[in-house]
C-alpha cells in the first residue's frame, strides 16, 4: 500500500493560525499527512507546529526573543525568510516531505516562496497569495512555484476563503500524489533558446539533435526563460547549449521588459559547457503596449507584434555595444564555443523588405565581434537568414561536433 505523501505547511501561526489550522485539516481530509513550520514572530501560535518559530529564527541566524524585543518588522521578515529557506533545504535532503504549501500577504509570500525556491524543479510547490495576480517574478524567480490568488486577504475564514483554501489543499495533495512516469532512457540534455521570430530555426535544429540521441529543453527567451536556463546550466544539467535566441541582451541594454539580467551568456562560458551562440533577435527590444514605450524612444522604428507587445528596432550603436558584451562573456569561456552569424537576417523581421531590415545595424555587431573575439573562437558567417534550414542545420551540426569531443555529466532536473 502506498504511503500518503506529507505536505509541508509554512506560515505564521499567530496572525493566521486559524486559517492554517483549516488548511491543515483540509489536507489531512484528502488523505495526506502534514508537517507544519511556524514562521510567525508576534504572538503565540494557535496550534502546535512540528517546527517552532524559535527553530526557524535560529536557522535564520537570530534568537526569537531578540526579534520580539526589537519589534523590527523588516529584520524579523529577513531572519524568518532565511530560516524558512534553510529548513526547506533540510526537509528536502531528509526526504521528509513530498510537497510544500504556504499562504499569506506580502510578508507571508516572501517567506513562503523563499522556502519553495530552495526546492528542485518538479517538486510540488503552491503559494496562496494576495499578490498572486500581479507581477510575481520576484517571488517565483527561476522556480516552478504555482501562484494561486487568495481573492480575499488571508484574514479569517469566510465563504470565499474556505473554498480557496480547500481548493489549494486539493491542488497540493494532487500534485504530491501524482506519479510521474520515469523515463528509463536518460539522454544527454541540450538547452536551446527560442522566440516566435526564431521558432523555425530552433524546431529544425532540435529535430537534428534529437535524431542524434539528445533531449532538447527549449527556453522561451522572455527574461525568465534565460535566467532559468543559466541557473540550470550552472547546476550541471546540460551537455551543451544551442543559444540561438540571445535577444534578452537587447532588452537588458535598452531597458526593455524581457531582460534576463547581467549574467545572461555567462553560465556556459564559466562552466565549460560546449555552446553555439547566435545573435538571434538582437535586432529587437521588447515593450508592452505602445503606451509603455519610454518617451526617449518615440522616434524609433517599431513593429506591433500584437496589441500587448511592441518591438523596437535596435540601432548600429546598440548592436556594437551588444557585441562588446558578447565578447566579454565568450572570451572567458573555458570550454568550446562557436559563434554563428546569419548574415541575411537575425530574425524574420530583419529580412530584406521586412520592417527591421537594416544591414548597417547588423554589420555593426558583426564587425565589432570579429575585431574583438578571442582568435581561437570560431566565428562562422553564413549567407543565410536565421530561419534558413541551412543555417539552423549547420548550427546543430557544429554543436554535435563539439559534443563528440567532450564528455559532460548529465543530471535529471525534474523531481520524480
């Protein structure tokens, strides 16, 4: 008989103890066990947890009595956040729990999601939050946390909160009880980056790599995708990287909405992972609806991808600056790297006759890269656009050639 999974519950049992007691009972009604971690600081817990607030504070580097005496909310949240994260790591290492859930407002969401981000991709994570319907990037990060709007504040039980909490209990129990089929054939993993503008290229290259015995994980180059890929590369999941869509650097440089931060293009170089790098879609910077475009860019060239996405053409100056960034990142690579250049267009909007056709802008990137790239790094220029099968096929073959010369360990990134 299968053992019922245990769900870790993280939350403040003083101010929200009644709500957490209800959550605990709902989870147990659905056949799962519970393990409660108290992250409150103010008053006495409504019920006894499995891990006390004092233990959480100690794990966060402070004494609970000190936090209570100082009565500094900011300090208390910081300590309990560190403590919750530390305890989550230990629970995972010990194999104590098969899922994690938390509820809260701003502070509860910060603490709960900090604990969840310490757990691997695939481990069930559910955050019931008052801020779940807004921009949750700071809370989710590169994790796979499921954010569930609480609709009403987590402040008392009522006809709405009871339904939401009960649904949340059913959701986390369902995730923790789910048995994912294990793939017995562990193929080496390849990371690839894609945008709508580079989909044909990535699809073609992916098929070639898969035919050669690799499994390809495709990341959408929307900021979060790039950050997630970089984190997983550092964690050792990938044998190689097909970085066809490096557009996130255009957003990072120009202040667009899909930047992936200053570490983009760093992980493979630092880790020695074989990589093929392409200036895919660096001809565009992304903004939301037209009204969100900064005034300083009003005279630029735009393309309205859809009512909520506005693309701005990058200039020769911006492309040259991006080339310097690529050079700085790639010149420190400890493993094999090749840069592939589709001379006839960096995206489907960059072709002759298309809105972003601007050869001088692309050439500024190419010339700067050629002049400064480490001489032992191959720079392959092809008389093709990025979505030409000849180009994407060559990119895949170049990566395969590099992979045949190295041996790189492969990990399974998903919880099973």
